[in-house]
C-alpha cells in the first residue's frame, strides 16, 4: 500500500466514524437512551470537552509509561471523542484534514509566527 493509499484509507475511516457519529446525533433523531454518542451530544459542549480533556490526559499518561499498545488505545479514544466534538460544532474530519494539507510543507515555526504564536 502506498503512502497516498494509506492516507486515503485513514481519511475513509475517519469519514465513516464521523458519519456514524452524525447519524447518532439527537438533532438527526439519535436516541440518548440507546446511544452513548447521542447521550454525550445531548449533554452539550461542557460534557464533550470534559471527555476530550480526560482522553488527552490518558494519552499523555500512556506515553509517559511508553506503553505502545495503551498509547494506540488511548489515542483512538481521544480521536473518537474529538470526532464527537467536531460533530457538535457541525465540523467534519475533512475540515481538519484540509487544514493539515494547507500546512503541509510549511515550516512549523513560520506557521506559528504567522498566527502570532510563540
């Protein structure tokens, strides 16, 4: 599999998971009594962002332990909850992928300077 094939596959997986999340959105008929995603989306941004923060912390702890399997597992949880957050704000993984593509080939230092970050 070439790099472009694996990128397409990764993008496809993200798109499929995002579509599943979108289908569970209570604004689209998702049932909070039958779906974790619907229940989380019903609770609103504070609950969603709390989960993103918790999962990010778990990724950091797994990385500090250098536990490769746990890093992958916790990163998957983080990505999933980030996709839920994106759905809440009516954003798609493609929006993030487009931004990464825009930055591709740019110096990280130059990109941060253009945003006024230090």
